[in-house]
C-alpha cells in the first residue's frame, strides 16, 4: 500500500479535525447491482476496527485500516490526491491468485 505526499498531508489534516483515535479506512465500494455492479476502492475516516478482520498500517505517520479480505483481493493499492476528485484510491487490479 502506498500514499502520496499530498494525500497524506490532506488526510492528516482531516484526522486532526476528526479527533483522537481516528484512522483512514480503505474499503471496497460497490455501485449498481447484479451483472452491472461496479467495484472500486474508496477511503473514509473511521475510529473502530476489528483486529481479527482488519489490518492496520502506518504509512509515513498516517494510520490506515483495510479489511484483510480487501487487501488480499487488490494489488498495488495507492492513495492519492487529485485537485478535481479529492482523495482517490486506486489499485493495480485484482491480486494474482496463487
């Protein structure tokens, strides 16, 4: 997992306003349904995690949580900042099956 400098700075600012114990949660987002479902990654602020289901990372001082199943399903997760779109979470695609 990687975070760009700009995204890290913006997210740390958000976390300062959020309060103690907060972190960034990377999660799978599903829009649409059935055969037309669109699955992508997104980020939100959170303060509660499940130690059995979640993984906790610290990326250059930024606390990030992701479900173990999501982490296993996506490769090369990147958190970036875009002037037009804000915080953008992208992936190299599905992780290789071994």
